C-alpha cells in the first residue's frame, strides 16, 4: 500500500511538472523525486534574507557563551558538508548561493529553521534535547536539508498556483505584497508572528531526515545519533495525533524510516573517517 501511494505521488508530481515544463521542474537530491519550482531561487533567497533580518530584530539573540559557540561550530561543519555535497551532485552554482549565518535565539521552543540560502536559527529550547555536538548536527543538518531539497520553493510554488493563479513572484509582490510575504513565511516554515514555526509536509520531513543524515555524516558526525535524538524528542512531546491527521511523521514511523536510511549515511560516515 505504501509503495502504491508513493508511486501515485511520484506520478502526480511528474504530471504536474509536465504541465508546467515551461516554468520549472527540479529533482530532489538523493530521493530523485520530481518537484515543481516556479520561483527563481535568487528571489526566494532575497526574501528569506529580509525575513531573517526582521525575525532577528524582534528576537533575543544569544551572542556569546558555550551554547552560541556550539551552534556556530556545528553550523560551520554542516555548511561545509552541504556545499561539498551540492558540488558532488553537480550543483556547484547552487552551492555558491549560500551565505551562511547562524543565530541562537533565546526561546524555550524545541525547534530550528533554515532559510533558503543558509540563514539558520536555533532556539535554545532544543539544546536540552540535542545535548551534544552530534545531536545538534542532527537538527541543523535536517533543517539545511529542507533548503537543499528546495522545499520552500516547492511550497511557495504550490501556494502561488493555489492562491494567485501561478502569478510570478515579482508580480505578486507588486500587486499583493502583504499576502505574498505571508505566503513566503509559510513557505519558509515560519508563521506571520516571530517564533511560530509551521510544519512541512510528511514527505518533506522524511526527505529532510534522509538528506540530513548524509549531510551530518559527511560533516564527520555519526548519523546513528539521529535515533536517540528523535527518541528524546518523542519522549518529551505532547500526545501525538493519529499519523494521517498530522503533517509530521509519527515518531515511531520517523525513527523506523531513519533506521532504514542509516546504512547509506553510515557508509558516508565511515568513508570520511578512513
């Protein structure tokens, strides 16, 4: 049944891409899934930079101390791994678009985010769950993987089609600026209010888990640390809704999927160590 659903999803994505070939279609690294990308990444990155600056203006940023140093240290290693990964995927031009920034935000929510182009925010609330550099690498690599997989572009493209009839982003910003900026924040995984993170789809989350394992492994962090991290996240979470009602994978499903993808990431990790 799961295989049939995946096949149907891939067929639907392929048909959508065929119908809009004149605009844009991309392939997600590692998974090979076809996705619709109507928005030039340069425009999405520019909007992300503006949104990131606005968010930081309203947030309490931790600029010094061991926790801030850890975010910067782990972030730099994941960033270097990401650029190398993109070059190996034949995406050197995309690797060159990243302008890495790392901010530790004093907030008790257990979350993090990465804007298109590599601007990253980590909330202090999640550090009690990450515990170690490797645990933090699980989180940061996962968030960077959303950017690598162009999930924001895909979500923005879908919303432009649904709400604005496929209008170009530049025109949408000119004719409906406020609504377009709201859609962009949703695409980035952020709500209209600072500190409100909106979930990606289960498919996007699963892709980010898989790609994130490879990014952290290539950065020299043991990908097996993802299992205890997500177990800790699950043990501290509120009661979960049924999986079919949730946009995030059920914790048990997520951990099972991560275990299934560990062999390819461990191979990368062992190769980096040799």
